[in-house]
C-alpha cells in the first residue's frame, strides 16, 4: 500500500459520516494552516449537477494552450486519488506526486489534531495547501457536492463562478426539488463576481437569477446571453462580443456542445488570462476527460468482445445523464447501426429506473454487475429486476470481463457496448484496463 493510501484510510475515520455538509470544520483547519486559500492565483469556481468536469477540461486545455500554468481540483478520482490535484508547474500540468501528496496529507492530519472532519473537507484543505505553495496563473476549482456548504466554497472572492446543468441528484443532501438543488448550487455565486450559467430548466434558472441579482453578480446565461450550437459539423458560439466558428469538441456526445459552450462563455468572461480564438479552438480539440463517453480501444477489454464491436465508457449516474447518454447513443445509431448493450453498475443512492428509462427502445440488452469493492453498490440482481420491469432484456454477470463476454447479439452483428451507471464503476473499469496493460 502506498503511503498516501494509508494516510487517506486514516482520514476516513475522522468523522462518522462520509458527507456532512458544513463549512465550519474546514474553515477552522484552514485557519490553523495559515489560510492557504487566500494565497491562490485567480480562481474559477465551478458547480453543477452534470458537465462540471468536461467544462473544466475545456477551460484547462485552452488556458494551457495559451501557456498558462493551471492548478485544477476535481472529484471524485477514477483510479488514484492523485487525479484530484493537478499542479500547474509545467506547461501542461502534472498530477501531484506520491511524495508531495503524502507529505501534505500528513501535514493536514497533524494540524487537524484528530478533530472531527470529513474526508472531502481535509483533502480539500490539502489541495489548497498544495496550490498555495506552487506558483500558477489560475485555479480551476470544482465543487464536490452542492455548492453553498461544499468544502470548496470558502473563497470570499473567486475570479469567476460557473454553474453547469442542474438536475435531480443527491436529493438526500440537497433537497428533492430542482429549485432546492439550484439553491445549493447558486451558493457559490459571490457579491459582484460574474457568473456564467448553462441554460437551465425554469425552476433552476429562477433561483440562480434571483441569487445573482441579490448579490449584484453579473450573470451570463446560455441561450440568452450566449448561444452554442452545432451547424454543418462545426460548433458555432455567439455572444455580444461576436461569433466564433469552431471545430466540434474532441469529447464525444451531443451534450458536449453545451459543456463546450459553457466553457467558451467562461473563457470569454474571465479577465485573468488573455486568450486568442486559436487558444479556444485548440482547447476544444485537445481537452481530455476520462469516463465521459470515452471510447475504449486496444485489446485489453475489447478482446472480450466480438470483432468490430465498439466499447464506450461513461460515469454519468442520474436520470439527466441517462437522457443525455441515450441521445448520444441514438445519434451514433443513426450514423452506424449496431445493437446497443449496456453494462451497468450503480450506487444505491441513485435512481436506477430513472437512469434506464431513456434507453427504452434503444438498448437491446442490459447486463448488470455489482460494483466490486463498493459497499453501497446496487446488487446486479436488483438492477436486473428494475430493468426487466421496464421491458428490457436483462441478465447479471459477476465481473466486467464476463459481462463483456456476454455481449454477443446474433452471429453477424457486432454490438455497441456502453459501460455506464457510476463513476465508481468507471474507475473500476479503467483500473482493469491499466492493470492489464501495466
């Protein structure tokens, strides 16, 4: 076991709950650490239900193309914790090293002195500490859960805030209506600080508009103040400063037009780093974000599939993500017709039926897997029961490899396989790929 893994295991024991939304504990720790969050370069703070990571990836790629040094904090990680903390000391940034991560986690652990604090809170403090000690030009900061009481929301004056698509998710912590969830997300809006917002459903939009108005925060809303759409195989972006004719984003899926548009709007609103149209274009073309409709190639996992089959991976896990994914799968089906098979693993706090419903009439088969090593995983048999109740052909499989081996649909029809349902499941799949190629 790596030294950082041992420390992270200890940090899990500092609070009886995995999630306990509050700012008091992290504010106390940050004060003891010398307020590292006040020693950062300009910060772009990103909240939202879906699209945060992709939006951040486009911004990072554009800033790096301009030569900027970018710190980035994202969660959860897929394979190793180090993925959460990107340090911008090099032209394209590097994940924090094992030695640096271990030292900084241990420092936070010692300064905390055994006081109750959640895992996310103390590791967020560690990220701030790491960022404060290495020069950079900008910080891209993603919320973990919600916004108002999220551990990242300790900055009184970020450079810019961004709110991506708001949808029902984590209702047990954020409320069971779109308005209540939007209230939590809008908690990152700060007085006088501009906010870029993806187009929202009315219930979410109204909350965000009211909060921005209350705090005197300039608000730029998708499909109102800026527009992004696909036209003739290009991405067209338009705001009051003009029109950009850009290549389609590198990341797959129709929903990436919205994410890319949000990123472009943020890049054109921020004033910390000067960017050219070419920087933005290259940002769209160079962005990387694992497990977001990612095409898996090579023989590591595709070797279990019939020849010519496609293998895709996505970590989306709520009904809105299911709807976006099904639309992308339908688009692929229009281009090249292949039977769609879903290999699913989900966490028990998620709406399995709501996620699956958009795939009705599109997916030929559901193969369910209990996420290995995840105590909150929905049992494969339970996923199958829900899928069967919705009219799907469904079966369980004990492992991902065996699920892949069960994806055959007829003798001459190579399937299109989508592994989906959870970022934890996606992380397990990427770890399998890494382990077999190591």
